[in-house]
C-alpha cells in the first residue's frame, strides 16, 4: 500500500480520495487524442518530454542559487537539495534571467512546437516564470490558475515542470480531473481576480479533502521524473502533496497561449509587474467569499 500526505492527512493511493494519473506520452503525436483527453480529464501528463540531462543541469543551477542564499545544508551533497536548518522557511524563489539552463527548457523548441501544434497556431509563453523551492511540511492548496492570470485569453495553459525526480514523499502536484466542469465554481470563484477582488491568497481551499467531499471525484497524482511535464488549463482545480522530506521540491510553472490572442499584461515584458494591487483594506477571507458565492 502506498501512502501519501495532503496537508495533514495521510491517504492511501487508490483509496477514496487519491488515484494515479494517466500517462499521455504514448499519444504525444496524436493531436486529436490530446484534445480529447484534455476535454475529458482536464490534464495531460507527458513523461520524458524534455531531455532529462538538461533538466538536471537546470536543477543544479537553481541549487547553486539556493546555496548562495544560505538555504542549503552543505553537510549533504548540493545535488540532494537538503534544506538548511537556519533557512527552512525559504519556500519560493522567483526566476531571473540568470537561470539560463531553465530558460532553454521552458522557452525551447520542443515545448513551443508542441503548443504551436496543440493550439493550432503560433504560440507564445508568458515572460514571467514561476520557479519554486517548496520546503519541509509545505503544500499548495486547491485553486484555479484563472484567479491569478485571467486578464488575457482564457485559452491559456499551465505547464508544471518538476526540476528533478519527485517522489510521493517530496510531494508533487495533484489535479482533480473533471473540476473544469464544476460550472458554479467556474462562474463564481473562477471569475475572481486576485488583484481586483482583495480576497485572501487565491486558494479555493487549504483542505483538499473538503473539495472532494463537496464536489466528488478524486485527486490524481504520481511520482515524477526529471523530463516529465504536466499540462492543464485555467479551470483545473489543483494543489500539491505535502513535502515530508528535508529536501526542497524544485519545480517551475510556465504558461502558453496563442500569440494572436489577448495577453495578461501583468506577466509579460522585460520586467513583468506581477501582482501589485495595493490593499488599503484587510482582505476578505476565502471562506466568506465562498459563502457569498454559494460554493
């Protein structure tokens, strides 16, 4: 029996709440089937999409940055990414242009050609790259990406790329297949704009089990290898497993769309502005907002 952890809950893989992801790498070149699976399940797991060696090079570049910031325990090999006891709360690192090995992957020909084909036209990627180093005991709550980047086209796709091998214990991403069809959630929470609406941090729920209890389905996850990618749209409810180790979980989120369609101005340019809305009033809690929305 394989046991995973989401938040503070230990769960059995294959049980009531969690199932194994479907691998779509076998239909990588069948665009119609990729569209069908995206429509049906809301995600595509493509194993071995990137050159593993290049991903591991990018991992070492990020780890060197963490080393410079005193975030690694150097009594262990740097490639292990063990968290410094003095800096265990360092959980998020924004991408800079210095991470050249990472840029070669997420802006590279394989992923751009994939989206040219998948989207049926010339694709572009948002300039801002979300690089993450998730610490011990941490996880990501359930959310739609639309609440963070909805000012351009809704035909925008997230690619989550593990930077290294990610076991169940280190805690990779999980998605809730079918959640893109939760119409009331899409039409309420899914229309939220984090900068405009002043509601908490954008998570629909920090309790992933509560989401399944209320709306059905299961969380789907897997163990990832360097080179894998996970692709999903703006209305796929997703979060992550809990990192149960003393090692950083390294990953990067990137976004792709048709170049001809509207772009969210917060995430493009030489120095994207990102989330900058001032908050003159205390934010509304997501619990209050959900009660108002009836979800």
